[in-house]
C-alpha cells in the first residue's frame, strides 16, 4: 500500500472531505459522503459501494491500524497530520480514520413485502438509529420523501452503523413512492391509532409510515396511509420518540413473521 502524507489544509482531498462533512449541497454536488470511524469504514470496505479515498491521522488505534493493513492495492490512502485531521473530524473522540465513498445508486426489490417510509424526520440521530434497526429487522427498502434531514449527513451515517451500505435508500418524491408501495398495506404509526401493534396483522406485504416528532406526517403521507397503529403505554409518557417507535414496530413485524404457522 502506497501512502501519501498530506500536510497542507489546501490539499484538494482534505478540502473535499471537509465540505462533505459540513454541507448537504457539497454531498449532492459531488455525489459523495463520509464514513468516519473503524466500524462504519469496515462495513464500507466490505460492500460494493465505490470508495474514493481514505484519510487517517498519524496516531491510530490498534483496530484502525489493522483496518489499514487490509486495504487493497490501488485504493487511495492518505496519511494526514494529526492537527489537520483533528480539525477535519466531525466527532469529539475521533478514531482517526475516515473514508469518502460515492453515494450508491439504490437497487430496491421490485416487489417488496416490508418497506419503511420516513416522513419529516428532522433529527439526524433518530434517522440513523431507525436505519440501523431497519437493517436488523429485515426491512427491504427505506423511502425518504422530501422534508427529511439529509440521510448522508455524518451524524446519520455514524448512528446507522453501516446500514447505508446494506439498505436501499430511496430519496424519491411522493409520486414515485406511492407507485412503489402500491398493493402494500401502509400503516401509519400514531399514538391514537385504530389498533395496537399486537392486534395488527403484519404478516402480509406492508409499509410502516413513521412521522417526525415535532410535525408528524405530511399531508401526502396521510393520503398514502391506509391504516393506523399505536403502541400501548402504561406510564404517563405521552409518546415515544420516532426512533424508538419505529424500532418497536419493525421488530413486531419481524416477530410476527418469525412465528411458525
């Protein structure tokens, strides 16, 4: 592995990584995103998502050093002076390594049976957590209509823990989403839902529609929803946050589908 040492803040690769970490418009312009940290980068390197280059600081953890040893010949790897990397990193306790990847073209299944639609999710941590749970629960595709926070933002990527490399993320307009989920029962998660998650039958072809905490679902989402479902609660808490609600519902779908008979 041939490594070039970067010592100037004006280096084009450093400038590109910084812009991708900071700006949604840069991620759109360059069709690229940053995966920071050993665990997420391991998932990226194991995937088919194109890697553009890796940046790492001089002082590395043992796990990060092991990761570097697995880099294939021909992949672009740059060592960055610690002071420059620390100014670049988006995290307070950085592991000292990040990768810049191309945003993949999604390949959704043509006839899905389990889809999640996220509507007006503004919190990056919640969005990333939902992606992580969705991948674990067997969701086949995530639909992201306009109005959500940027799914390729650094905090979303960190929170999703590699799900970006394994889930089709469909950033489509409502018309395309409506066509894609045609024939599916669309359950809107609502604290006043018509039935509880234990009464609902999730064994058929379904989509779960999850709205944001502050604004709920959009008018377009309400038109798409065919049913509503609630999570019973005994305490005085009025509602769960979007990530917890979505996770509870997704794993109830998995539970029902895993039961024999």
